[in-house]
C-alpha cells in the first residue's frame, strides 16, 4: 500500500563517494529523497471524507528514511489542524 511522507530534500551521492559507501556489486539509485513519515491512512472522516494522518514520532524524533525517488508515486496536499487560534 501507499504511505504518506513529507519530502525534505532530494539529493544524489557524489560518484567519488559511491565506492566508499557501497560494495562494488551495488549501484545506488542516482536520485534519493530524505522523507519524514506520517501515520497510515485511517477511515475517512464522515463529515468531509478526508483522512487524518499524524507525524510518526518515536523517542521524541520524527521517523525518517532515505528512499529512491522512483518510490515516490504522487504528491498530496496536507492541511494542518489548527486549534482555536491559528498561529
């Protein structure tokens, strides 16, 4: 299934660094993304049909990964939930 993540940066590993980081039998993807994960989809809200997701926090840190950009399927709009007073 699909998961929601926020792309924080897209980058490439410099060619000179590849042999120092990976075995010679492995060729890393050319473009990578550092992403921070959100919770899995839940049942849509019955009033507006939108899914509620939250950032995944573990031990006070945001859960993050480095993934090939080919794993990114599409963009999504996330709308923040404001309290009684918007910042």
